[in-house]
């Protein structure tokens, strides 16, 4: 058996991460260790929902949160918060995205994986 997380343990940890709601905030640079550095001009944290993990499967995004931009900037990170108050983690966007005031930014994927999962 390859080394890795037991599927049930991986699912338990992922589902704990997924409990209590999630909120995403855009950033124009690395959010840093506290998740508060380089915030976008749009400071609203939009609700993010994920599927439930089973047998170690990733948490898959189940909604498409959207932000209406208020300034011209280049977005490069997303921070994820629990109930809009406790920083959980941040991720770089696949591609830094230049935006203008009035543009709508839609998050279309944010899978969370804990791996490898033992087979």
C-alpha cells in the first residue's frame, strides 16, 4: 500500500475544515501569515461552499462566488476565512488577473485536497 492518509482520516480532516462556513476574500498580493496583507479594493468576503469529502475525496466548490470590482488592480491570491472572522488559508490564483472597476470576478474552482490518500 502506498504511503498516505487513511481515506477516512483524510475525509474527517477535510470535513472539519469545511464545517462552519467559508468566506473568500481577494488579494492583490500574498495575504501573508495572518491573511490580511495586500487586500483587494473590494473588501467583501463572499460565501464559498464545498461538497462533503468521502473516502478521502477532495472538497469541490459547489457555488460560484462573485465579486464586483471597485478599482483597477491585479488580483493574485484568495484568502479563505471561517465565519468571516478566523483566517484559515490562502492560495495563489492560477493566473494573476488584471481587473477594472465594474468588472465581475467569479471563482469557478477551489478544490481542497489532503493527500496523498493511501490506496
